């Protein structure tokens, strides 16, 4: 293979069982490939080590390209049960399709995606699922692979309000976690794109996280009863041309019989640890009106895309799309 006038040595296509220092190499490649993408997080090895333990992901499912033992291109994969078209499908969630700048335009990502699709189907996946910015060139690449846009989403940004709502807010107790998982599952159970929070996914996403990206679960109370919840995580995102410290809001849910949704959101927003808050939401979700009323504005566009494999997936894709739950772990790694 040749790139310009430079002869390029052979590439080896492997799974992650054959990648030396996989945590270090994945971290280096991610930083090289995504450092200047709007909304990209600032990553370190503790983050990568945690992310590679995502439930449903294995070293055999994740694939890469080695050039003289250096990881120069990769596709991360996790298989999870996800709601699509009114049914739960086993989806191969594609994350971090990355190629080092010096090794682009060699067809590496295309070949890796083909390999990843074969591995997903062999493992029983009904469909492939990914997120991308529709304004960037990878969007057309995924369309050519057969991915179909299922929802138009956005990362939204707001300033932490100086004054919150009327609800009392506190940190959730560990003993309340099972109840909160049930509350979130009930709230988003009919949303497309939602992966029900079982014990393993809860532990990974909410509890067993890097020390510098801890999740803080908070609840809002009415009369001593939990009426709303959300999860906060701090990180640094590349926004507006600079690295910006933000508090990421995820899994906002409330009980309509106990509180008003707007009041619940404003109460929780005031508990953010950073002055800048970001969230992810489907533009067609009725919840987006609450976020707009709370002062959120669009920062980065995102779309969810699906490649159906099985008959069940094709039937699900034929159903009218519902509101989409955006996976914060797949879009900004949190």
C-alpha cells in the first residue's frame, strides 16, 4: 500500500487479544484521532481501562489494525439489549471508530467495520448501533455502509442556574440505588435507544468508575419522598475551541404524580458542581422542552444510526420512531 510518495508497511488486522499495552495504545489513538472534535472528552488511561470493561464488550469483539505493533486504527464494540421499534434487540454498539491521522485514506476503517459487523452477527447481534455528528465526514461513511439515521439528537449546554427550583436536593444513598435504577428504567423504558439498567450495567455506569470521573447520583424530594433524580459526572470537553470543565447531566427522571418536571429539573441543575452543564437529548423528545425552558442551547449535533442484520431488526426499523434515549457513554464516553 502507498500513501502519497511514502511506502507504507503491511498492516495486520487483529482483535484486542493481540494488542500489546491495549489500555495505553487505545488512549493514545483516541487522543490523536479525536482531540480537536467538538464535544470530545479529555481522556487518560484510567478512563480507557474503565471504558474497556463496558458490559457486553470483550477483547475478541474489539478490533484494530497494527502497524509495526502500533495500534493505528480501531473499532470498539459492546453488545447490549437496546429498545428499538417497540422491542428489545441485541445491538452491537460501535464506539471509537478511530484512525491515526498518518494512516488515514488506506481503507482501514472500512475493513475494520466489515470485520466488526461479522463478529457482531456471529455473537448474535440483531443490529449495529452508533452515534456520529451529521456535520462531519464520518456520517456519509456510515451511510455508505448501510446505516440508517434513526433519531436526530444534540448535545445541549447551559449555565448552572443561580437559583434552583422548590425541591430539596441531596446525594443519593447507596441503599437507594436499586430503587433509582427501577425509577430510571420505568421512566425511559419506552424510549428507543435505551439499554435497561441491569445490575452489571448499573455498577459499571454509576459506581465502578475512574476516580477523576466519579458519578454522583442526586435526588430531589417532596415531603421526604424521592420525586426526581439525575446523575452528575465531571469532565473536560473540547467545546468552542477550548477544553472546558463541565458537569454532565444524565438519566434525569421524575415522578409526575409528585412534582412538576420543570421544577424538578431546575432543582437538580442547581446542584451541579461546575458552572457549565451539558446534556444529551433527542430533539423530538418532549423532555427537550424542559431543557430549553431551563436555558439549554444546542452545542453539538448528533444522530443515532442503525444497521439492521436480523429480520427482527428490519421489522423494528419499519416501526414509527419514538423518542430516543441518547447513550452518554457512547457519545462523550461518560
